[in-house]
């Protein structure tokens, strides 16, 4: 009696493709969208956040709908909490916009949040385990290629702001920091920070080779230096440390050892650190003074101002995108919790908290059975959380793609265990290199 071939497994709510051609095409389109997610300056219209990646996500959605590959449960068992949080966020902003702000701006913001936090996970999480791995590799490759190009341009143009304008706005900032196609050095650092843990995970699972892993890690860390981002540097150290702590993956330390050896050799040869990094990061660390960490003081003033605005908008906010109109600095506070509280009231902020805790809960639930995947999930979540304390609205797909590439790995790992009848909790852990978890 011959064994039946293994069938591809989809998450709850997703259906097998009705045609292999549709399924294969949809997956290729989705991988291209994931690859291009950090290229936020590649827009259909320069003044609207609708990028080449977004076009591909929309095309992928049409193909997945035709092939019945969309999932209505993108976050597994936590989907109701996820969509409840999103509904609270949008409702709070709507109430504030109707009462105090501009309902037209709410429509724009609501579409952006729905696209990023509803449509994208419905696509990226409706995949098999093999496709989830390919998504993670595509997300990594997209950032590595962008940063390699950015570093090359930086060296070629000697960090010139004016000369780099041909590649897009703020490709190199006025402070000679690398923004690349993210058009912002801090947000470029954010996408690097959220991508670095993927290198350790994919190499440990043997989905990428050591040479590719070392090369990718070197490119991302050099690019991180060129961003001159104190938040990015701190978040990278914290997330990588947490990854090793949770995963217990001692083998991956050889990547760090290789990078330290290469870095030591470069420093010994007399290669200087980027000026922006020395000024904004090294100086702040040496003097133990956060006021030297770039725009820290200015952002702190915005936070203090936000608390005064919140005193008057705890229940009903000032409306979507209205913070800059009432701010003395005419800029949004770089803290999404305070920004949502001010613009959408307490309901919007609590909705955001409910949403972002879901990826953390998914990772925590996996600690007993699959510490490596759990470590990845907590590392990426930590980076996302740190930057959410230092960022305004976070509906750009460059924020969410690394996060959902990680949740896809978590969910498909959980689905595989459930098929084998393995409970996720209250069982002794197994070895990380056990074939069932590969």
C-alpha cells in the first residue's frame, strides 16, 4: 500500500488554488510585492502613498481571490482581536474627524491602515510553509539589494545630498545620512533593524548559506552605520540580543564572530566610521547623553506638547492627520501611541495596542515547542515596538511586511504542529533541529 503524497497546507480560512497556473502566478506577484515593499519612493503618483509594491499587492489580491487563496483569518486564533483593534483604531479616528477634523482626511488614512493591516496580512499569511519561507527570503533580498545600492551610491557621490537627488527625495539626507529609497534615514534604519533577525533565522534553518548570510549581514550593518540612527542601532542590538536569548541558537553566533573579525580588520586598516554615526550614535554613547542622539531633544518637546493636547482629547480626538495643524512645530509627534490618542482618542490608542500585541502573543505561544521561530517573532516585534515609540502613523507597507513575513512563519509552524497533533503549550520542548520543525 503506497503512501499518499503530502498535500499543501493552508491556514484556516484559506483554500487550495483552483488552478496551478493562478496559484503560481499569484505567488510570484506576491513575492515581487514583498521584495519591493521598502522602495517607498517608487510611487504611482509622487504625492500619494501608493507604490509599485502596492500595485503588486492589489494584483496579487485579485489573483488570490480568483484562485480562492485569500484567508479570512490572517492572524489565526487571534484574528478577532486583530480586527477588533483595527476597528477601534479607525472608529476613534472617524469620531474625531467628524467632530473636530476633516472626514476627507479620515477616508485617506482609513484606506491606508486597512490596506496595511487587513489586506496585506490576508495575502501574506494565506500561504504554505514553503511559501512563508520564500516570503521571508524575498523580504530579506529586497532590503539587502536596496542597501547595497545605497551604499554604492553613497561612496560614489561621497555622501552628497544634491547629487543623490536623482535617485529620489532624501536618498542621502542633508546631514549625509543614508535614506535610500525609504526617503528617510530613520525609517531606513527601521527596515534594516526588522530584517536583521531574518538572516539568523534563515541561516539557522539552512534556508540560506553561510556566505550569503555573512554578506547580507555585513551589508545591512554597514548601511545601518550610514543611516546614523541611534534608535536603529539600539533597536538592532536589543532585537538580536533577544533573538539569541529566546532561541538559544548558539550556532548563529559564528555569524557575529565573522562580522566582528571583518569589522576589526577594517578598523585596524584605518577605515573611519561614517561621520553621521560618530556624531549621532558614538557621541551619545560615549558621553551617556541622549540629547546628543540626533533629534532626540526636538522629539522630546513634541512628546511634551502631545501630553497637553491629550488632556483635552482623551475621549474624542482632534481627527485624522490634524495633529500637525494644531502643533506649534506643525509636525506630528513621533510616537504613534500619543499620536493616535490625540487624533482618535483613547479608543484609537487602545485599538492599536490590541493589534500590536497579537504578533507578540503568537511568538510567546511558540516558545515551548519552537524557540527559534518564537525568538524571531519576538525580535521583529521588539524592533517594531521600539520604532512605534519613535514614529508617527505606521501604515507604510515597509513597516508591516517584515512583521507579516514573521507572522506567516509563526502561523505555518503552528499549523504544522496542529496537523501532527502536537499541543503548543504544556509539553516538554523538543530539540530545535528536529525534522518536524524544519
